[in-house]
């Protein structure tokens, strides 16, 4: 009778599903790796588990310790559920721009949430960064995972996400597409897939090509950190978790393209996912089109795996709200069901 002893044991082993509607007409097989089926609802459960286990092994995190991290979202949920299993207190620091809903999710898992003002510079004592550093210093037994610099983030993907993709595509994957936030996903998964396919014959697809997807304006695709609305991806600095030698290229995608595709994934593919998923799919489809233009034979055997990091429920009042989309200039006409006049 197989069952888990705790939900945190069910992290990983996420499925691949073919994108049939948004990729229709393309010769390549485009497969989405659906990370929202992880217990905490995102890809970040993977790094949470690995970072905590590694800190326990190194002695940085001891029984009864406290996990302190500046995070408002997916990483916090992953750490909260792993921490709960292992008896650690969790203290997360969020800027006040983070929605009440997101803070409530973390509290629902039993975490403590400290809210800091957004409108102060990073070196201000009340800033998100200063407060989390101070708490990590002052709380006895505190440990700060620091997902932006922790090598166990990429390592978790090297050990799990990469091998799952290789196994589930039966060694036929030719391209990996992933959004870049901390860079952990693309660095670890991409490095594994490149290593495992290093000697594969050209006729079988050659070495896996790794393609980053990035919000236009972010540093990874050559921007200067200019603001964008898609969440969880893009940066205005270069985190240590990102190895820029892994991606062969990075494709920039605008917010408008990302959000339009995010809505299409829900309506056409039954995939209610977040905005960084729409972004990654836009990059994957652009890649598929280019391969087809350049080399029809390569397109026919291309197996493009695109990572969908989280689900869409956290974005109902944003990407899936016509009013919000219109306010930000993304929608011409309302599309949320029939207008009252039509019903009458
Ligand atoms: N999408 C979302 C919604 C995320 O929360 C993250 C993590 N910041 C990413 C994509 C990118 O993943 P990574 O940090 O591994 O680059």
C-alpha cells in the first residue's frame, strides 16, 4: 500500500504534457513540464527541500532552528512545508507591495511574516534585505537559505528536474526552455541535460540546446533592469545561482506577449499557470518557428521541453482580470464572458 509519510516527500516527478493548441501547425514536439503539481504549487519546492537537507548535513541548520528568508512567494511556500515537516520555525520577510493573499498563504502554513516598507533604499535599516539580515543574526539558531546564491538551488535541478526530463523524453529532448529568475532552474537542469547528451549523435539531436526566457528589460537578455510586470523572473543584478555559460541563448519576451500566452494556456490547453509560464512558452514557440525556418529535418525531430514554474491561482486579480489587464494597457476590449447586453 504505497503512501507518503508527509506531503513534502512528493516533491518532483512532475509530468510532461504536449502543447497541442498553442503549438499547432509547428513540426516540433513542444512539451510542457508542469511544476504546479508539486505539493507547494511550484518548482520552488525542489530547491527548498535540497537547500534544507544540505544545511542540515553541513550543520548550518540544527534541530529547533529557524529558517529566515526574504521571499514573498513560491520559495516561501516550499520552505514552509519542508520546515513544518522537520520542525523548523519559518520567518519570511516581504516588502509591503506583496499582496495580502500571498502573505496569508505563508501564514496559513504556519510561517511568520515580517512586512517591510517598499519605499526605502536597499541599505536602509528597514529594507527587505536589512531586516532579513538582522533577523538571521539576532534569532538564535537562524539560517538563511539565500536562494540567489545557494549552490543547492541549481544542484536540486541537476539531481531531479534534469534527470526527469531525460527519462520522460526517453533521451530524445533536443531543447530546454526555462525562464530565468535566480537562474537556478536553467543552470541546474540545463547543465544536466548538456552533460548527459554531450556525446549524442547529431542524427539523434546532438547536444541539448538550452534557451533562457527573460522579460524584456531584464539583465539576462541584455537589458538594464527596466521594470516589467511578469513575476518571478528577470533581474537587475547577476545572481550567483545563475551560470551564464549554460544557456546557449536568451530570448526576451514582453509583458504583453507573456500575459496573452498565459491566458491562452488556460483557455486552450487547460493549463491555469502563472505569467512566467506564458513567457517561457512564447520563447519556446519562437524557437520552434526558427528551427523550422532554418532546417525542416531538425524541426521534425525537435523535442522542446519548456518548464512551467507555477500555477495561475495567485494571479487571478492580475493577469486573469480584464480590468487589471486594461489598466496596464494590455487588452483592447473586455473578454471576460458575455457582456450584460449580450445576455439580455
Ligand atoms: N517563475 C516563477 C513564478 C518563479 O517564482 C521563479 C523563481 N524565482 C521562476 C520562474 C524562475 O526560476 P529560477 O529562480 O530557478 O530561475
